[in-house]
């Protein structure tokens, strides 16, 4: 335990209260925090079935989906960390999802009792009194003072960071209640001397570390870093005392060794039951299934700003965004239209003033100042920003982000949470000192002791300084009508429950998929997209050969290097891929940055469901959110060719003879096409494959593979047709790979003829591919 010199030995008012009601002090604290939660959140509590406390629908939808999926997987006895309901038909792992298994497990009985949305809101709001209680236990243990504990719990759980995460509906980050419990038992473990005490306190610390792991990896890493900082402080101060001759080296070594063993034992015991999930997470991190995980492109944007961390949080109803003074001073966050601090990286003035007072008047508190400074500097990210201007001054985060696994954190400003904890603890010592030295006989109105009034006034000011006001009612979560039309298991439906939904546009991950995950909770059918916490390399476009590339690239039924598919063949491909509905969302085409051509989508839909690109195909159902077309079961009677990935130009280029050509993409190793042989296809014993290729400048080698087996290896000179006889197809999907030799280099037309003004790097082109 830290050797703090200033500790209050008792609290007269508290003793008097206990003698009257015989309640333990923590119940007063719990009632106080419950009261504060009711005070600011009552509009949400009275509308729990309407919506969630937050208003950031992107993460709200994702987290509600987590709840829904966990419940479904439990009752189906399937692995909750893998789903085929997103990125259908490939599915995805959920080890890097903000799954927060603690909340899933606790939320399951709440879902069964109250429903999905109320369960989510209850868990989110419970973190405020529980977090306050954890802060109270920790700080009262350190200060020995009831009022100090009450203030410490308030600063920890009712600070701007917690309010912001609630507004964002990020339940994993809202659930910060177990961190102070861990610290409490770590300090108790350090003081423990007997085997019984060490076992009891160590198991308790390990249990709360395990709970923190179950909540969020960010917070678990905070506790590991905190333990490291504490160990370094113990080492540094001990060596200083040894150097000054005030401590024996052997005694110090034994003491430090015992602390090291205790900390190591806690983390080992805490991690042990979580090992299967941790190993799964590590496998995913190294799986190369995701785009860059280090987030170096965004960590500066999501860093604290030196100018704004002492300003009021933007959510404050009195002096937040609504106060024109701050705006007139030009104080804003970089890259944002939101003034002041909108991420909760705020140090409040009341706790800060008390913390400074404690450092001046009390001895033995410099560990908390050192701890606060470390987290404070860490929150600034890679470089110091001042009022949105990047000064390029390197900060501590640059070193931390070089540690393996620490480079995947996306929001350095979140480290301010631990700085707020340290300042709250220092503030509690400051309040304790004030109350201890305040005249005990002084009374208000001749009857009431002044110390409780003074403590209550300071705690009230600390609360009012950062409170979010009375929360507005939740945004209503309503079921769109189209989800009832396509719902799995709907009475009278002719579409089997396992049939998936092809949603246009087929996105590449991101915000457009967030509402789709909410809709999935209602219709309960697999979807082609998904919004997970780390951006997945899209399996439809990158990792596999998807038989519905026409719907990804919105390729129209026009002249191409392969035969034009009939409407019946288009429906057959959709049926073969196990899709029961096609859905187009009304708002998606207008999203900025979304590579979606709604006119092409409409023409392809018209052709597939109406027989002509010009005849509008009326949807089977339509509401304000979406239009729905039912995909009838349609057999593929003959093999159908689909262009896959690796082709450079869409649409194809016209060439002489009223024909077209496509090039292999300069960045692709090969180009692919998929031959789909459905269950009803009458396969021949063998086929002839004719490939008409073009080498624009010199003889170039071409290898042809079918389902991974080399079936052709030739050299293309000029315009040349390669005929392959005896090609055997298998039922299902057959992948033909056209692979040029990289040693042949590239051809750049503008270098051969500047008048062409074509600077593309080209290799081989193809005019026609036929299977007969």
C-alpha cells in the first residue's frame, strides 16, 4: 500500500448516521449514485422499451446486433464468435468485434425478462451507480474518509468521459465499473502478509481483472499499464531510499520481489480462464483478414487537444456548445464542426483545484501526480495539438504505439480516463484534508454540522460542472415494414428461412451496413455485408470468387467477352447462391463516398425481374426504407459464365469488328471467371474452352488453370485464339484463372505512341471466352 501520510481516521457524521439507521456507509454511497443516475437519466428510464440512452446510431445498431447474435448463438448451441449471418456466404469471425462478453452474459437473462432494447439500456445505465460504488470503495480505502470516497466515485463514474461513451452507445466502453475494484484489491494485496490474506485479496484482484477482460481489451490494457507504472514507482522510490541510506538493499529487494510476484500472479490467474478467447483474438490479429489494424492514419485525429481539455465538455447544458463565448474565441476540435470537447477528454476544475491543494498540503501523494501526468501526456496521441493545430511535437504515445498489440488502439484521448481517476483520487485527499482541518464545532443555522454541508457543496459543484443535463428521451427504434415482409419463418412465406438477402449496394464495410444489422434483428436472415469493429477485407471482392460479381460491379447485360446472361440465368445465379430476396435501400445511393451507381442497379434489376433494362420491374414490397424483390426458385439448366475479379476495365472497351475487350488489371496477378453449374445443370462429359487473347506488343506467356489445376500453358502473339478440348466441369462453381507471366513486364501505350495519351500498364487483353 502507498505510504500516504494524510488519512482521516474516522468521520463523526458517518458514525452518527450508522448509529441511527445501522446501515453500512457504502449503502449511502450507492443510494447517492443511484439518485444522481435517476436525476439525469429519468427520461430514458421511463422509456426503456423505446430506445437506448445514446444517440449515435452506427455503434448502437452494432451493439444491439451483438446482443441479438449472442442470444441466438447460445440457444442454437453455436459458436458466438463466428457468424454466417454477416458477409454471407463467407461469414466472419467476431473475435475483434466489440463483443464485450461480460455484458452479453449478464444481458442474456435481462433480454429474456425485458426484451433486447430495455436490457441494453438497463446495463448501460447501471454502469453509473456501479462505477461510482467502485470508485467509492477504492478512494475511501485510500483516504479513510466517507466524503472523500463519495467524491472519488463521482469523479470516476459521473465524469465527461462516461457521459460521452453513453451518448455513443458503446456499451463496452461505458462499462468502466470494474477498474477501481481491481485497483482496490491490488493495494489490499500489497498490504496482505498472511497466506490467507494474500490468497483472498489476490483472487479478488484476479477476478476483477478477468471481468475487465470480459468487458473490453482497452480497459484491461489500462490496468496492465497502471500496474507497470506502480511497479516502476515502487522500484524508483525504493532505489532512491537505498541510495540515501534510508533503506536496506536486501530488504528492498525482497519487498520489490514480493510485489512483483503478487502482480504477476494476479494477471496470470485473471487471464487463465480467458485464454481461449484471447488466443482466438491473437489468431485473428495475425490472420491478415483485415485492413491495417494499427490505425496510424486516424490516431492523431482522435487525440486530446491541449486547448480543449480544460474547456467545458460540449454536452453541458449551460456552458457547453450552447455558450457563444467559446465559439467566438474560435475554439474547435480539428476536423470537426463540434466546438469544445466532444470526446470527454476533460479535466474538471473542481477536482483539479482540490488535487492541486492536496499536493500542496499533503505528503505522500506524488505517485498519483506521476500517474496522472503519464496518462495525460499519453492522451495527446502522436503529436501535440493546440486548438486543432498539429504542432508536430512528438508525444509519449509514439513510444507506446510501438509495443506489439498496443498499436491497434484508435482513440488516444481515451487514456484521459485514467488521468481523471488519478485527479479524482487526489481531489478526494484534498477534500479529506479540508474536512479534517475544518473546525468541527462550527454549525450552520445553529443546529447542523458544517462539515457535511461543506462536503456536499463541493461534491455538488463537481457533479454540476460536467453533468450532461437531463437526458432527452431515446430515439425510437421501430421495425421497418419491409422486415416483416421478408422475415424468416413468417407464416405463409414461400421463401425458406435459410435464404439470404442480397442488399444493394453490396458495400465494402462501414456505416451503411450498420442499419442493415439492426434490420437483421427483425428479419433474421443472412446479409451480404456487415459493420464490425475492425474493417474486414471484403471476401466478395478480394478473398474469394463470388458467383454474383454482376451485382457487386453492377455489370449490365451488354456485349462483353463472355455470353450475355438471360434474365432466367440471372435469377438462376441468385437462386444458386441461396438468396431469397433482393433489397434496395432508399438512402444508400446518396451516401457520400459510396461507389454506387443507382441507375445501373435499376437497369440490372429491370432486366432480371422484368426482362428488359427499360421496363421498370415493380417491387414485391416497398416502404419508406427499402424496396424488395422476391427471388423465385430458378434452376440453372446449363453452365453459366460470370466474370470474377482481376479485370481492369468496366464497362469493356470497344474494338474493331463490333467487339469488345477487357484487360487484366495491372495490379492483379491474374483475372478470373466462374463457371456456375447449378444442381439442375445437365453437365457434359467434356467441354471445349475457346479463349481469344491479345498481346499488344510482344509474345507473352499465358497460363490457364481450372479449379487450381493447370490446363493450358501457351504464348500469345498478337491476336490469338487458344482452344482447349476435354475440359471437365464439376457441379457447383468452377474457377478459371488466366495468369500472365510477370517476367514479361507491362506495355504502356503512350510510350510506344505518344498520340494515344494512354499511360496504363497493360499486359494481356481478352476479346472472347466461350465454353461449348
